């Protein structure tokens, strides 16, 4: 049975660029990605001493992982090219159940 891969995207940008970033995000949210699906109400944002930090978790069907990663990377490259000081990072995340399984352990049932 095919599974899903979770990707955590973290972004940072200067607070004075929030409106510019917001306009790009609104446009992006109006035309969802084909292979990478945002979870929850993402993106989630917070204010830090260094500016704004945002996080989004994406889920990609395993058989479309390469295509989904390219979509995500293209989106963040465009933002970093358009917004001075915009930085981003992608991380492959495991669900707790997956991580426990790799250790030969079984997660308790609900």
C-alpha cells in the first residue's frame, strides 16, 4: 500500500517584508500544488526577534515524491528570489509511529 512522505518547510524573512510575502502566499494558496498538499491551516507564522518565521507541513504520495519535492522547491526558490532576506529549509519528517517501527517498537493504540 502506498504511503505518504511528510516534508516540513521552515521559512524566515524580515518583518518589513510581511506584506510582500503575504501577497505571494495568497496567490499561491489560490492555486494549490498538484502533488504536494499542505496540511492543516498552513502556513503557520510567528514573530521572532529576527523577523517572521513560518512553518508548513506538506504531504506527498510516495510514488509522486520527486514531483512533489520539485513543486515545493520551485515555490520557495521563487519567494527567495522575490523577497530580499527570505530564507527557507526543507526537512523530511517521520510520524512517531514510523520512527518507532524503525526501532522495532509498536506505538500504543488510541
